[in-house]
C-alpha cells in the first residue's frame, strides 16, 4: 500500500506550506500541486539557502522526487520557464517535473484582465496578486480556455487560440485594453512548448501508478489557505480555487479514498494579504512587532501582511471542511517575548456567541472576537528539536490550540529552516 499525505493552508495563505512540503518531500516519491497557480509563493530553506517557488512543487530540490503540476492548477508557461531559469541560476538542475496536459493555461490576456477587474472595483478591490489567476479559472469554466496539452498539437493549439481570441479580444477592447494577434501569441507559445513539451503528460495516470506501487509516498501540496477558498472562504475576498484537501481528488485526478492524513498548516497567529475581513486583526505595536519578527511581507508581491491573533473559529471551521487530522503550528518562535498571547475562541455577532464564521462579509465585519489570554515565554526556542525542550508556556499555548480546535498537534515549527521542525505525532514519521 502506498502512503499519502496532504498539506493544506488553514488560514489566509502563507502559513508555511512550502516549508512543510519540503520537509516531507525529502522522503516523498512524488509531490503534487493540485490547485492555484503562480499566485502562490512558497518559501523553502535548507543548508543556508532560501528559495521561493510559485507554481513549481516544493519537492523540486530532491532529485529523486517526481514533481507534478496537476490538472486542477492554472499554469502560466512563461512563468514556469522563468522559475526554472531562476532555479538553474542557483544550481538546481537535477529534478523531475511533470505538467498535466489537462491543466488550464494562463494566457497573456489574463493578467491584464485581472488588473482591469481590480481597477473597476474601486475601494472594494480584492487585492489580487494580478497574475491572472481569476480570469484563467473563469475562462476554464466558460470553456474558452486553453490547456497545457494543447501545446503538444500545434494545429489544435492554433484552433483553440483563435476561438479564444474571438471572445477575449472583444472583451479586451471593451475594457480599453490592448488586443492580441493570433500569429504573435502562437509563435511565443510554440517556443515555450519546445521547452515544456517533454514535461507535459497525463499526470493523473502517473499519480495513480505511484499510488498502485507498494511503499510509494505521494505528497499533495496545497496552495493558498482555506479562508481564501472560492466556496468556503470570505467571498468575494478569496482566490479562484479551493485550497481544501477536498480538491485533491479532482485537481490531481485520483479517487477520493486516497485522502487520509491531512496536515493543516497554521501560523501560531494569523496573517492575511489583500483586502477582506480579518476579525482578529491587530492595529497596534504588538502586530507591528510580529510583522517585523516574522518578516511578514508577501513572497510574491512584497506587500506587508496584515497580522492578527490565532483565530480558533477559523481553525475549527477549516479543520472540519478540510478533514485536517494534524496541525503543523508554524512560526511559534515569532511569539517569543510577548507577556501574554490572545486566542480568539468564539465570535460575538449582534449580541450572540457564534461558533462558525457567518457567510456574508457584512456579518463577518460585525463579528467581535472573544479572547482568552495565555501567558507568554521569553526563552529562545529556535534551537528546540523536541516537544519536551519547549518552555512550559509554549507547550501550554499549543495544547490550548489543540483543545479549542479538537485537532491534535502533529508538528511545530520554530524557525524557517528545514531542521527547525519538531514532530509531535509520531504517526507522521511513517510518511
Ligand atoms: P506558504 O505560502 O504557506 O508556503 O508560506 P510562505 O513561504 O509564503 O510564508 C511563510 C514564511 O515564514 C516564509 O518566509 C518562511 O521562510 C517563514 N517560516 C516558515 N516557518 C517558520 C517558522 O517556524 N519560523 C519563522 N520565523 N519563519 C518561518
Ligand atoms: P500561498 O500559496 C496569501 C490572496 C491575494 C488576494 C486573494 C485573491 O503563498 O499561501 P488571486 O491572485 O489568487 O486572485 O488573489 O488571494 N492570495 C494569497 N494570499 N498567500 C497566497 O498563496 C495567496 N494566493 C492568493 O492576496 O487577497
Ligand atoms: Mg506564500
């Protein structure tokens, strides 16, 4: 029997999925991204080197691991090539990368449309990464999208391109944006195809083959966080895919039974980039301190991240939706030095205690967090490698998170490096 493990973001993204994926990738046969695109920014640190990945899976540093960009992703071939160039400059040349022939393709008009939609929203803008992710997913569902496999058949690609431009050029014109010439896009993409074609294949078949192989370990790497889920997040301030483990079967092309153990990656506090409700947001020097200590600036856009206390309402909600079996509590070291640390246990909405986030932004914005306070610790924890080495108050803090959410602590991260990781649930070591 093969082993599977899913890594998902359980807050608003940037929880440390890259670090956790890389940690397990050192022993994974396969790492699969199943949704999102180059809106993601996943940081990986080991041996004194720091890398940032956008759409390439975080197992890319392990030459033996097959890295798969699944059909549920939106793939920008220009940005994939740029990412590969960047890796090459850093000496990362020995890797295995496969791209699904069924993955939707980000076309050059998508970032332009992303920008124009944002501009037209005025003050209600989402604060997207402007990578064209929303428009690319929209085109997929409107069925005017192109797919990565189209690049393998120039005649078919040309046909699909012309059909898409028939619609998109009209829309671009209407919005006062530049239009596209089929010949130029064709030439540009056929050049990209020369490089990417050897990697494009039926990845569902590839993953299923690994799943059928005894003792193979297949890791699924989520992007974004579940509060940014198109269905269950703080709509409309969300991304355009579902980061949940529930997306794995569709986005990878496997049966749902393969989703078993799910690590929910959560910061020991919360952050959010872009607009939208954030009940536990801090607008004071405590928040500023956390931002500086945690280097909380966006990996993709460089924007300062908004900071807030750990929100157990959000964590319970995403744990339930995502089938989270273990927490990976990240950046615990960043909370060192605080006298007290608050945790939001419930919301108060219009005078009533509620246990789950309401569905509208209007109601969410009226929610007042109900807090409990936990005593902090002053000891440097960045060198701790076992649970027992952590100061008592740090242990009490994470134990409270487990109690409030009903999910066990699987692992704890005390620094950005691969080694700064504490495994608490020994079952995770099986992977
Ligand atoms: P992702 O999008 O979920 O992969 O997360 P990002 O890479 O965008 O952001 C997480 C940031 O936190 C990165 O800069 C990581 O290097 C850093 N990081 C991860 N774990 C820890 C930790 O335990 N402590 C500290 N101080 N930084 C961490
Ligand atoms: P990782 O994988 C944090 C946010 C954007 C914006 C909203 C919609 O690194 O955790 P989009 O470009 O997806 O249409 O933007 O979602 N967002 C992220 N925030 N981490 C991410 O990815 C994000 N990907 C998208 O800031 O608010
Ligand atoms: Mg990120």
